C-alpha cells in the first residue's frame, strides 16, 4: 500500500477524534478561540516532530525555508485559509448534529479536485474522478437531514465555505512543501511547523483583542485543550505528509474514511442516532476509498 494512504488514514482517525474534542470546546468558547486551541497547543508537538526528523539542523532548515519565496507565500495563504475553514466547521456544529455538521464540510474533496484542476495545474485521471464523485455522493447521503429536520441554509453555507477553504489549504500546503529541497517527510514537517506557528500568532492575537475572557475558560478546560492540540498535531502530520506525496484531491477522498470514525463517535460518545441514509453513505465512502487504493496501486 502506498505510504500516502497510510498517512491519510492515520490523519483521518486523528481528525475525527480532534473534531469531537473541538465540538465540546465550542460549547464553552467562541469558534475562533476553539480554532486557536488546536494550533497553539499543537505547535509544541509539531516542533518536537521536526526536531526528531532533523535534530541539530532544526534552525538551518527553518531559516532556509523562510528565505525561499516560493515557500513563504503559499504557506502564509494556507495558514489563513485553514483558520477560516476550521472556524466555519466549528460554527456548523451549532446548526446540526455531530455527524451532519461534519459531513457538510466534506465537499472539500471534490472542491479540491475542481480548484486543483483549474487553478493549480493538479488534474486527476478519469478513474480518480469517479472515486471522488462516489465519495461525495456518500457524504451527501450522510448529510441529508431527517424528515423532521429542515435544511438550514446557515449550516449549508458554513459547511460549503469550510470545504472550500480546506481545499485551498490542501493545495497551498502541497505547493509550499514541494518548493523545498528536502525529502518529502521533512519538507512536510517544516511546512507544518511554520504554518502552525503563524496560525498560533494570528489566533492568539484575535482572542486577545476580541474575546480575552476565553483564556480563563480554556485554562479551566486545559486537559481537553491539550488533547485537542495533541490530536490536531498528529492529524496534521498525516495530512501534510500525504498531501506533499500525492494530489490533495485523492488524499482528501481517501480521507473521507474519517466519516466512518465519526459514525462510531456519534454512536458511542454523543449517543446520536445514525440513520439508514447515513449508513448508505458510509458504504459509498468505503467503496470510494477502495477504488482509490486500487487506482493508486496501478
């Protein structure tokens, strides 16, 4: 099995757990502050990972990357886009249940394919498109509200916007990482550290100015906050590495296996009922992932 698939599955597992933690945090603090928690408390783990990979060359590789113009611009754009995407995703939780809220943002796979094809010179083959579309159909089935639950335009807009910004994040991360003259794993780790460092600064500044009272709330919830930071960093290691390795559209499509992990969390921890359409969606997502694994092995 291709290494990027293993990194993607690991990232999806970590993301589903981290998102569950962020849902709990968002009940107490604002979406932007909950977003900041994952970056600020995830940064030490990202730095430790890069130190593990490069050792005493840490300063050299970071400074060299910062002096590479082709790296800095997409890295900065990815930082901002991911903040907006995460904040919108957290806002979705306030409209729908955990499963449905997460599903709306999962249009990012097909948005990544479309944006990548037309604006980033990152097209995918016909077989890849079939798998991507099948995965989106699966997500659509999982996102359908129940008969007594009307569509909420605010949730749809926030979910689609989150997916679009996540798509741009993925493409800019790949662009930044591939601009570095380093092995894929190291380049992805460098990109992760610098992106998360900038995100931490932006989120801390925002919370300090707009909602400073959230700092006390976060302190009271520090075990959950550290958990969110750690799982976020682990998930990002997987995502950044996989997207540096392979077309982000395919990575995000395989990453939809996260919905299966989300279904388990929905049943076991949030005690929310999973409907037949959602189970059909799970099946479509699994079929999409299997197709992509077969496609990547060719």
